[in-house]
C-alpha cells in the first residue's frame, strides 16, 4: 500500500506548506487595488433649521 509510505508524501506536504507560507503571502500582500477609496473628510457641516413661512 503506497499511501502508508510517508517518504514521498511527507516531503510533498512540507514543500507545499513552505510555498504557502513564504511565496503566496508576499504575492497577496503586494496586490494593490486600482480604485482605492479616498479617505473621508472629518469636516462637520453646520445644520440650519428650516424657516417655515406658515408656522
């Protein structure tokens, strides 16, 4: 039964985790979005009351 022999599968498992933990995060973090939203201004607007002519 070849699946019980850990020699090739253990090396494949370790190499794949090495790739997942070293190469792929660098590529994901280097990705930039083309349309980054602009930061919102913290400007507060003055609210004025409505002057109703019939009230």
